[in-house]
C-alpha cells in the first residue's frame, strides 16, 4: 500500500513492526496485574531494574516507561498461537521496548 494512502489508524498500527500490533498493545494498557500468576506491575518493575534502562529511541528512563500485562487477542488463543506476559512500552515513541512471556497456548 502506498504510504500516502494509509489512514492514520493504519500508520499507528505499523509504527513498531518489531513487536505486537499497536492496537493490541493499547487495548492491554490498563492491565496492572497478571490474572494467571498474580504478579503486579510493582513486582515486575523491581525485577526490571538493571535489565532495561531506557527507551532506545528517546532515552526516557525505565521509571517513565509503561509496564503492563499484555495478552494477545482471543483468536490467537483458539489458534494455538496466544501469548501473555509483561510488556514495556514507550508510548511517546510508540515503541515496544521488551516483552517477557509468561503464558503461551
């Protein structure tokens, strides 16, 4: 598709081609606890110290990045390609920094 003809929504979905679809990431943004194993965002942030320092693009430190529990859409689970785990995201850059998988289908 010609870049000029893409809608704004399509552009946002394509922003971080190395990670999950942007719409799937945004839909999980409020998940601060893992339902399967009971870990919280606070637990994971403590564990992340020393593993992730900053956004590689804008240099925002870990303390300012968003950390939440990502779960792929339901259709991925029924198709046996579902995944869930903790994701670190820079919403300013629309970039998935890292993902720590906890559950797969």
